[in-house]
């Protein structure tokens, strides 16, 4: 190999390295994006395929960490994570007055026992009672639902469906990156809804807390894949997260969502080293 060929090869290798670096680490306005290939350890531990996006705002410059860059940009049905914006829609439309308003059980027995009882907005969120949100969707109607989706720029903003709940079986879809954008707006009370409604929804999302932290989150399951999205409130700022994994073994895979997120956030010192509720 002559010197000219060797120099060209070295330049080519250098350019490839630069391109790889720019894909894994980019800087935008007040946000640093870093690919976390090392999080494969947590996904492999639980034999899971998926993606996770974390936006850490505990410092002046926000840092966004991403595992599986390509999947993080792909849109999936939001499933029950949609109960977060859906609750805001119902509150804004006057379908729900507060978190204590009772919705009478329709008498249809479902597989999950907590669904087979009267619900409030708080319990419907906690137990992911889909029949309550089907009621909201019916009262809102397709046109108003689409208007709300466009108003908050949620995913592909498409509430159409041939059958079933449009956020599970229909065309509505959202990416992990877009989940983070939405959650950040909610956290900062920047959505186009009354502040008291945004505060109420954040309140019913509370799933665990300690002396210096609180966890606000929601799970979701479409059947083929599952979500866990939310944020940890820390003394110096929030840490947002959005996890999406495949669930080929269906119910047997659902438990994997929380430990993957928990282990990663504990490594980042965003959560204490304890078992969460």
C-alpha cells in the first residue's frame, strides 16, 4: 500500500468516526443528546427488545440519553399512556369535574378485578380502567378528539379506528421521543389547558415517592408492545423517561417494563436503590 492510498484510507476512517460520533452525541439548544449503547445490559438482563429515552434536566444543560436511536423515533400505539392526555381532554370538556367524581360500573365483568367496580378519575388512571376512557371517547366524539390531538400536537394526531379503542386498536401512534416532549409540556404546565387541570392529572399520575423524590408515571400495553413513561421529580429538576418494549410473551413480559427503567434511573442516581411500589 503506497503512502497516498494509506492517507486516503486514514482520512476515510477518520470521517466514519466523526459521523458515528455525531450520530451518538449531538448538541442542540440547551440539550445534549447521547446514545447509551451500554443500556443494552439492562435490556439483555430481562431478555427485552425495545428503546428508552431519558431527558435529564437536573443541570443547567439538559441531557437526553437514548437507547436504540432508530426505534425511539418510530411511532407506536400509545395504549394506556394515552390516559394522560385523555384525562386532560375530559376535564377540559367538562366530562369530569374532579378526581373524585364517580363513574358507575357498567356491570360487564372483565379479566382484571379492579376494573369491575365504580371508578373515579384517580382509580381509572391507577387501575388503567379502559371502559371509563371509552366513555370519555364516546362523549367527546371523533371530531372533538381530533381537535384536541391537533391542539397538543400528539403523535400522528389520528383518532380513526375500524374497531376498538382508537388509542389501542386504532391508528393513533406516538414515538418515545414525542412522549418525552408531551410529558415535559405537562410538567411545566405548558399545555393549552387550565393549570388546575394539568396539576390534577400530574397528581393522579403519582405512583411512588420518598423524602427527596416523587415518581409520576403511566404504563401502557397494546398487546404486542408495552410502555412505561413519566418522570422523577428530583430536588434539582425532573428526569423524564419513556420506555417501549416488545411483548411476544404478552402478559409474561409486562413486568419487565418497570425494572428496566428503575435500574437505569438508579444508575443515574435519579431514583433511590430501593424496590418501588
